[in-house]
């Protein structure tokens, strides 16, 4: 099968429509308008969903029937586009959104867990205030009444000039509005312009609703109203695959033995049943980071299963954000959660398919992604528990052997969700979610390597916390104490072997250290070049170490070879340019434990 990219596969759903080069959107908008005028609304929707962020936004605005395109988008896809583009840049889109699409955005933006956030609500109201009035009026007329009351109770105070409601407490510095001579509205915000216009619009368009809301602001108990509004919000979000916390946490349970026997979902299983019944594309557009899953998806080709996979990914990412108690309105959080979902699924799929793409395609074609995610998650929990046990048993001794990088790498394996290190664009170390079996195997190898290192240090070189303390106590160059790690102690053992034909990590006198370096380094051709260690001496040391009674296996020998290579590289970097004929200022070196007084040996 010829490999295509995800966009090509998604494009198949538009009957092969690829109407123009993407760059036309910015370079030739007039040509784009001409092309779109000839396309059906459904094809325009499908093509728009292959774009991201501002490109998708600009494409929609060029459509002659942009409102139909916008309202044909799944609320999830539309909300993702707004987050990528920025709400301030999405005003033309906001003006044409349907009530349900607006409500989906409000439910994610206005609440943090079970707390209503009036600042976020006000921000959206201010942006909608810049749009057409009809959208917000329609929302006010159809939205759950308790949420409207919660919104206004958080932003205004209302009093009437009668015996029961004329207290007028705490309003001295608040801006005031009275539209009918009955209700005195006081604004809690410093810049209430948008809110003032909204209340004025509400009284003009629907006086009865205006009166009902202001009466409710006066009389409804705040806490009870928030609780009621939150329950309605949970009902709405649950219909869109965003459950409560208890249900969401089930994603982190062990996969059921019969999970793979459960039939794959059908399109009608999902809540969005718009005119075109189109699934969001944005989850599949992110599969570049998980090559195995991406290639499996490509093998599925133009099939209905691709639609349901997209929905499953959206719903699962939503559950993850609820379970992890993160804010779904934050764009970076949304990206991270989706990356985690894709990574864990990729691990589970690789395991289930034994790395075979065709087998993976057969598996994914009839299996829900949840058990694959759970399989990947359990792999990482096994890795985490192994690391925790290793650190618990050996932590204090390991502190004496670790580099700072080793500490960071192991610490990343015992956080709530293990992370793997990666080098960024500026060669800075970053952390990401595990995304492949290779990541897992590399981490397992890292732990196994340190299990060997510990055994090698204790049984092969007689090291312990006590002996390391003793050695460092004899070392007069205090700057080196905290910098001595396993590589440095291996260099010490190498030096003792070269000088005295024994394996020891005891400190060296300055003359002994200098003699070791003179022996181990080959003569350089040029004065400034880094001198190389004598490979024959390194190999001789390795063979001596292999004689130690450590029940060597192949992986142990590989770990030893890696350790010796690091030791050699470190010696060359630290001492390869030093003029050994001159006096060496050891306090500016790092790699050997030196004493100035030979009698302390």
C-alpha cells in the first residue's frame, strides 16, 4: 500500500476534493471564493476541517455560505479552532455560531471543575457584544435559567425600592443602571459596558425574561443556584462525552479481559447528529507524533471506522482532562492531553499488534481505543512501580552515584504520569509523555542499567555509602565532592588498575593521578588536540572487570561497555588538553578524587 499522509486520507471523505493550494487562502482569496461557490456545503466543511487555526478561520470567512459551514461543524472542532486562533480574532465566527455551539464553548470556558468563573464569562460576553445581537439573545432565551441567574448574580446586584429589597448595601462605588424605574442594577465590574448593553438589549427584546432574571438575582439563594446550574452543566457536557470526575477516573482502570471483544462504536453512538454527521478531524491531524498509530490509520483508508475513531479520541481526551483535573479551556492543556491519549493508545496498539501494521489495522478496525489506551497506561504504571521500588531500596546510596541528569530521568519516571526526556530545538532538555514501545523499552533498559551499576559498585568494587564517605573525607579538594558520580568512581578504579593492578576507588595522591594520566593518554601529534586514551589499556581494564564474580549476562556486558565508554570520554574531555609536564591545578578538574597528602591513602 502506498503511504499517504493523514490529510490525504481525510480528503478522501470529500470525494477526492482538493479544490486549491492552501497558500491561495492568503495569496489569492478571490480565486478561493470562486472555487468555494461551486462546492457543496458539506465539501466545504470537510475541506475546512483539514486546516488548522487561522487557516481554517480564513477559509470559512471566504465561503459564500459561511454561516452554514460554521453551523455544520461539530462544536468540538469549532471550539478547537477558536482556541487555536484566539477568541479575539474569531469574532466573525462567534457571530454565526448556533446556540448549541455557543453553549458548548460556555460550558468549557465558564467553569473550573464545579466553580463558576465570572471573569471568564464576562470576557466572552464582551467579545460577543462586538458581534451580532441575535446570537446572545437567542442564547438568553433558550439557556437553562439557573445558569443565567448564576451569570448575573456573579456580575450585578439588584435592588427595588420596596420594603423587602431596598437595603442597597455595598453599592456606593458601583456603576448604576435603571431602565424602568423599578429595578436598580449595580455592576460589580469596573468596566461594565458590555454587560450594560446586554441588560438593555434583554429588556428591549424580551421584557418578561428581563424581569424574571432580575427577580431571580434578588431572591435565588446563590449557593443552591450554582449547584443547580452545575448539575445542568454536567448533564450537557456528559452528552458530549465529558463525564463527571468519578466516571472519568475509570479510564485509568485495568482493561477488562473482554474489552477487545466489545464491538467498535458506530457513528450513531455519538451525540453530535448534525445535518452532515461529520466527526472532528483535529485528533487525527495530531498523529504525526505516533508513527505506528498513524500508519495503522492510513491502512484503514476511507472507511466509516475513521469517523468513529475520531470521536473516540475526542471523548477520551475529554475524559482525561476531567480525570487529571486540568482546565479544558487551556489550549496547551488540550494539546498535552491529546498527545497523552495518542501516545498511550500507540503503546497499547503496538503491543496488541506485536509491531505489525496489518495486524494493527485489523485490531483497530473493530476495537475501541479505550482498552488500547488502558493497556499503554498499565505499561507505564508497571515501569513506574519498578522505578519506585528500586529507588526505595537503594535511594540513599544512589544519591552518591547519580549525575544530575540521572536524577532528573529517574524522577520523571515516578511522577503521576511518567515522562521521557527529549532534546528541544535549542538543545535544552524537555519532557513529554511516553508515546511508543521504544520509549518504554528505553526506560526499562535505563532502570536495568542502574540495577547493574548498583550491583557492580557494591559487589565488584566494594563500594557502599560508608566507603564513599570515607573516600570523600580524605579528598582535600572539596569542590569535587558533590560532583563525584559513577563515571568518576569508575575512572578511579581504572587508575588503580593501571597503577597498582588492583580494583579500588580510593583517592589518589597528586603524583599518582598525574602518573595515571601520563600512562593512559596516547601522545598527541598537535599540542592543542585532545589526547586519546589508549584503547588497549581500556580493553585490559574491561577484561579484568569481567573476571569479577557477578554472574555476567549479555546485557551486563553491554552496560559495562557503555559505562567504560562514558568514563573514557569524560577523561579525555577533562584531562585530554592538560599539560602534564606542568603543575596541575586539580581544583579546576572534575573526574578524579585527589588527596594532597600521600599518607592519607
